[in-house]
């Protein structure tokens, strides 16, 4: 059964900026989904900000193995309820790939617990992406490095938690470097942040970038059954303890009463 991916795009600049619309006539989300569908092991569909529940109702997330997220101009328009829903599915085992300016998305900041801020410059610089973890599944089939003729500079410091792995480091023509491909785990879900993808450049048409995204979907996929009720915090009664247990001392909560949150 193919890996079920959903590419989420805010779909704003494609509607308002002629340059972006010319590069991505199907939308950034549509271009990424088409690239993923070139791999027979992936079945990719799209969702956008403008759809009801931003295209991510509970039923759809329940049948999504990996969610890819691209946003930039409208982070604040994403409903908090949808953010919490996505976070719960990641904790339960859904993979998440956050792209480019998605570093400032509500969902990425929610899962990282940090500002996720960085330095930046929009000057069409050449970027050289180095594979820093050879043999990693996300880097499968890639050369030791590859270049993008035009990209937005992202520079350190990148205020995110220390990653599990740094798969790519980007060097920019102006001299900055950036941790361009980082992996995390939150609960049962795998997360990959990937820096390239400024909307006024044809980044997602690049063969190497498409290969990274295909690899990342396969890496982020968790074939195990989705965990259920991961945000529950049940009060387990004494009589269910594995060993015989005698209650001692005063209690704050009554039997079966929920805890404070």
C-alpha cells in the first residue's frame, strides 16, 4: 500500500504574486504533490488554508501517513484547533515534514517549543547543500553536495532544539551557513525540517530537492498503528496496580477523578 501523503500549502502568494504564479501554476502544494507521485510508493494529495478546517479535518488526518507543510504569509490565519489536531496526530505517529518558511508556522513552533527564529536575506543567492550524514535514508541517491542557483538565505543562529540528526548544511553565496535539514521525534511521530523553498525561485522543480522530499516521506512514515488517546492522563485506581498496594496518606483527588491540566 503506498504511503499516504498530504501536502499542505497556504496557497496565498500563488494567488497574489505574478512571479510565484508563473513558477508554480499548480501552486507550490500541487508541484510538490506531483513530484511525490512520481514515486510509485507514495500517493500524495493536497490541502490548503482556504478549505474548510484548512483541508485537515480529523478524518483526513487519521488516514494521512505523512503531512508536508509549506506556509509563509498566513501563519496567523491557521486555526489553533487545527494546529492542536495536527500535533496530536504527530504525537500519535503521523510523520511531519516542515518546509522553508514553515519554520515560523504554528505547528512547528508548537512541536519545537522554541521561537524557531533565524536570520534571512532575499538576494537570489546560490546555495550549496552538503550532505552531512552520508547513508541517511533522507540523503539516499544524492551526491555529496548539490547547488541551487537561487535561494533565500537562511542563517544561524536557528533557534530550535538540538536535532536528533543534521542531514544537510547549506552554504550561501554571501558566506552564511545554515542547518538546512534537521530530524526530530515527538512522541511516536518523526519530523523533518528542510530549509530550501522560497516561493519566487523554482526550488521545488529541482530534481535533487524532489528526491529529498520523496526520501523524507519514506523516512517519516511510521508503519505501526497510530497510537490512541495520547493526550489522556488517566488516574489509575489502586486496585489495578500490578502489585498489592495499600493506600497511605491523605489524597488530593477522589478515586477516578481527573487531574489538573
